[in-house]
């Protein structure tokens, strides 16, 4: 029902507020993991600098995640999926490139921005840009050099709920008992391990 609504009413007036709630919900999951989060940040515009609104900026241990959030729908044909790839995702790749570059620039030039994020020096941090969509098509492909993942996957990875995707009846009992296959973070959660889980598609494997 939700997918049908997104598919056939994608010009509805409520779309912006729905996307904002998706951003806020995802940001809240990052906060629960200890990230400093900014939702809907708009850098000051100039004649040469206008990256637009940055949906999510999430910071932990000097790693800065810049996330472009999309609220779209599951495609029902190859033609629709290819159109989505060459229009929405191609545009999203351009957007996240601009916004990642903008965050890098702000970290280098804006002391108050760094202080708000808890970063002492731009030399000490690493900025990564991702595209996160409510659709699963073309997950783990790169657009303009930036990874596309689903919003759902990020929620699963942040909550460490990959066990929901596991068939426990098919698992070796000793491995389940020792928690070897029921957590994405056997060595404990860290931003480095989280990025690895997402980039290596560990949720699905």
C-alpha cells in the first residue's frame, strides 16, 4: 500500500514532510549509536557556493557521514528501473558529490561548524557520502563515485538486527549459541565496523 502511494501519488503535497520524517527517524538511529547528527543542514549560499540542503550529517570518532535521503518506490518493470537509475540516482550522485564537497569545505573553513560537530581539525576527519533510498533497486552500486544503499539496510545495520534475515533452523546450533551469526559486530560496534558492514553488504550476506 505504501509502495503504491509512493508510486502513483509522487507529486502529493505531503511528500516533503514524509521525507523529512524518514530523515529524522534515520538520524535518531544514528544518535542512539552515539553519532552527533544534524538533520536538514543548509549552508549559507553564495554566488559560487550553493550545495542545497544536506539531509543528514552524522559524526562519530572524526568520521563524517553525509547522507542524501530519497523517498521513492519499488519499480515494477526493467524500463522503470533503468529510468530510475539514469534520472533519480544519477541526479542523487551529483547532489551528494556537491554536498560532500560542501561539508569538506565547511570543515576546513568554519570553526563553529567544526566545534558543533566536535571536530578539532579538518585534517583529523574523514568524510564519506552515501545515497540512501527507500527503494532497493541498484543497492550497492556507485553513482558518481558514491555508494547507494537502502534506508532499511541502514536501520538494520544501526540496530544490529541482521538476525531477522537469518534462517535459524538452517544454522549450526553451536554458532548460534556463541553468537557468531547473530550480530554484525562480533568485536563490538564502532564507526569503522559500521562502514565496513554497509560497504561490504554484510547485512545481506
